[in-house]
């Protein structure tokens, strides 16, 4: 089968959609299929309008240079995407066009005049628009897909609630590369680099500083945790977000850290390349997902695959991966007190933490391999061929 995965969000971007598209494509290649990833790059870096073609573990990755000026970026993306995508569909005899991002990507797939189109509804943006009752806009964005996949049951339910046929909506979770994300990774050198002492507990939070990720609620839990653990702890925040973005809470986070004098307990790494993430997860005694909205969290699954138990909020797809007090702990969203209690409880009980660690790895191993995700996705493709 010749498959085109179309996503504006792709590596080296840090985030769930970028990783999902890359890992799904690699798994499809392993299963014997031809995969083309169609995405963008910055015109500023490229210096011209020539497309850039790369090889990624058997996939062709085709990048279209986009002028990153806010007033013209959207129109620029739509024109160039449309022009080059039509060529790619023909040149590579594409059987399935599978797109992954709302807005500009949705517009182009609607206009491209191609029959076999599948959409994966990853996005918390979709949930926000549902809350705002932007139903007509969402229908216009996604109803031209022949089938829709979603990585959480909440997203499936909301897609059906919008009016899309229930028999054409498919729950397929995110997956994990179990060869890369594995327990017992040596992190001693990384601890030295980050100046983490051997007797300090470590809490990892691999989240961008977007409001939907609720990082501020973890930050506000830190003073209580420090007090109860006598200060022998470090919090490692992996990720970033533009401070001037309307959905950013970075300014609030930085202000609180300074006002509460938390700097010596906190490490802000900024964005970390995907290939380095196993080491950063493995730093943690626990990993935290303080999300307000979430699909099946790829960050949570990767932590669990590394044998790092996750404390997560009871939102979206998180309860589908955390069985409370079996392989991790669930807490209410927007509740720094409950979050602090859960973190302290696990960090003070090594036996409990070790049980969660083993169960977390086994749970991911049994349910979330990328090969399984790819096979389930192929079943959806076959419905429309």
C-alpha cells in the first residue's frame, strides 16, 4: 500500500502529534508498506522554495518551505501545500491520504479532490472548539474524511457528538517504541550534568507550557512537597512554549517560581530531542501529567515504558492508561493539594513505587506497541479501498 501521512507538525518538533506520525510511519514501513510523510520546514532555514526530501528509516519525508510571517503564513501554507500535495499524490501513486492536524491541513485535504482520506483527531484544539460550540467550523474541517481515528475515547465520543457516523469513528491509541523506551537506562552522567545529587528524589514533567497541560498546578504543589521531603528533591521540566502565545502559561510559571524562591529545586531543560527523551524520563522516580485536556498521553506511555510510574489527572485518555493504585495514581485536575499528596506518598514508599514501575512497563508492553497501532490503522485504511 502507498500511504501519505500529511502533518504540519513533524520532527524535529517536540510534541505528541510529531512523534505519533513518525512512529506510525516507521511501523507501517516495517509491515511492508511505502510511506511518504508530507510536512513543512521554515523558508528562513531553507533559503528557497525547493522542497526538501529526506529518508527516515525507509520513509520519504518531503518538506515544503513556508514563509513564517503571521500575516501571510496561513495563505502561504495552503497554496504551497495544495500545489505540492497534488504532485505527490500522483508521483507516488498514493492509495491513502492520512492527515493529522486541523485548520490548514484540513482545508487542503478538503480541496484536493482525493477520495481515500483518513483523519486522526489528536487534538485538544478540537475539544476547545467543541466547548466553544464551533460546530459548523469543525464539520467543515473534518467531515470530508472517509474514516476518523482518535487516540482517546473522549475524542471518539466528541466526534460522534458532532454528528460524524459512529461506525466510521475508530479508537486507536498512541503507541511506544519499546526498544527505545526501556527500564534500567543509565542516567548517572545526565544527573551530573544537571547537578542532581544521589540522595535527591526526582520528579519529571515532560509537558509544554501550554494552558491545557496544567503545569502551573504542579509548580504550585512544589512548596508543600519540598517541606514534606525536607528539600531533598528536584523537579525536571522538559519542554517549552512561546511566552507570547495566547495559550501559553509560561509567564505565570516563571513568575511563581521566582516569587516562591523555587529556582534551586527546579530544572527547566527547554525542548529535548526525541532521541534523548528515554534518558530524561529515566531520571525520574515518578513522572507527572497535570493535564487539563489530554488524549492518550504519549509522554505518559513513554514514561511507563521506562518503568517510571505516572501520576496523572482524571481527564481525557489518561484514565485509560493509568489504573489507579495499580500502575500509577490518578488525581483530580486543577488540584495542587491532591497532587502534592500523591507525589509525596509514592516518593516515601519505595515498595509501592517499585510495584507501580513493574506494572506500568508490563501494561504498555501488552497494549501499546507501534506495530499494533499500525496494524489497527491498516484495518481502517482497508475499509475504504
